[in-house]
C-alpha cells in the first residue's frame, strides 16, 4: 500500500508532458462556418474556437476557408485590413500552460494569398510576430503541411496562468485576386495544432510583482505590489548604507484583501550618499521572502542618462531612471530578433527612480530594454541573460 501511495504522489506532482493541447480537424466542415470549436482540447484548457477577421467566409470542403485577403505583399497592410484567422488559448483556474509548437496544413487557390505571418498577443491589443514570414505558393488540392513553428523560445508563451488569454492570429496577404481562396485543412488528421504542457499552478503565499524606489533630496518614495494567498502578510522596509547593515524604516501587517492594492511609503530620513533598500515579507507561517535590493543615491535630482545594472544577469536587473516630474513609463524587453517579449507600465516620480526588472523567464541571449513615456525620449539599453 505504501508503494501505491508513492506512485500516486509522483503522478500527481509531475506536470503533463509536451503533447497536443489544442487542435482542429476540419473533416466534414463546409469551410464557410462562422467559427469552429477545437476538436482536440486539453481538459484544463478553456474551450476555443477559430474565427475570421475581415476575411469573407468561403466554402471549401473539409477546411476552414476565406477569400478577400490583402492583395499587397505587406504585413502592415494585412494588419490594417484585419486579414487573419484567429483563435485563443487559456489555462483553466488553478492551472498554467506553456506552448511549445504550432503546426498547420495550408490550402490555397492559384489566386489566394502566398505570404503569411503568425502573431500572438497576451493582452488582446499588442501583437508580436511568431517565427519568420511564411511563403507558400502551392496549389495542392488537398493542402500541404507547413514546417512547425517552435514556440519554446517565445518567453511570452511560457508559464501562463489562468489570468492570461493568448490570442493567435494567422495573417494572409499577397493575394492575386479578392476571390482567391485560402484555408486550413483538407489533409487527414489534425489541420491546426498547438502542442505544449498544462500543469497545476504553484501556489505561492507571497508573489512580488514589482518593487521600486525614487529619491528626491532626503526623501525616498518606495512603491510595491504583491499577490498573496496568506491571510496576512507582514511587510518590513529595510535600509542599509555602504556598511551593508540593514535597519527597519517601516513595517506593517496587512490582510490578504489589502495586499490586492499597491503600497506607497515615504522614507524622509534617507541618509546622505548611497543607500540600499529591500522589502522583507513574512507570511502567516513565518516564511520570509526578500525582494531584490535597490540602490538609491541621495542627492538633488539632476538630468542624467537612464542606466541599467547589472547588464549581465541570471535573474533580475535594476533600471535607474531620472525624472523631473511624475508620469507613467513604458518598459519593453525586445529579443535579438526584434520581437517584444515583455512589457511593463511603471509609475515614475520626480527624482531618480530605481526599478526592478524580473528576467527569470527569459531564455539566454541578448536583449534590448527600451524606456519611453512622458517627455522622455526612447532610451535603449543592452542586457545579456545568462
């Protein structure tokens, strides 16, 4: 009996292996359906359906098809014209999803589009390319499978919880005639497939979303946000000088409900010179979690460049952003292929702001950090993730 318990425990704690989590087999379809629900669906993925943008529904047996695709060979025009097929993917409550591969069968007429681009969004508004542009001019009556797209390297498609809905779009353009047809399907088996893994969410009593600080003369403003499941959390803001000895400058005990709101605290006794701040968090079970450390230079605000340190990281880095007024900055993380992998909207205050940037989900490589907003020109900094 003890062996059986051990086996069951192992089965319950190991995430599901990479497999088909979402797919469509269009066999039996007329091709002109307004939408078609997925025919294969992981039990912990929300039901999804494929739909069209401005493309005209067109009959094509055993497929999902359309006409009136963009005529120019321009992705920008296709985006403006809403020339796409679309579907969504989202983990059910209590689960997370990571997507590893996308594959599909193309079928086009001689006058249909011959250029294609997959794009994705995690907020429904900002879309980013997945892989390179696809060129396909074949007119095989039963369609042709395309090379699978590797989604493993797309940080924005990994470890997504129940609050994130991913929208996938396939744009088609460079059609010869508005009546040209393009569709997914016609081959036996799955015609559109997303592979990945779906696994139970890891419940963390305290999850730090952001921690930042800004100094203006002798006052340092500290701002943080958390998610917490513990019934109460104790917060302790600690400050140290160059001697590295931390002392508490603020502490409070808050309920889980209060934790849903941002926290703002002023330390009006910031010592001259270099100061270091960190946030200590203690849950109901006594487990202690520390934020990363922010470095603040206590001096009058002067116009200076935005800085990043360290520039070679394995987990987090810090941005130093000077500002002469309060405003919201946009911080983008862009990979070496030019695709955006993360976006942050961060409140800035008059003074020199120290912003923590979490890079733990990024794969190893070179990245560009872009900061913009207010009257600040776009600043681009380089980051290397080990």
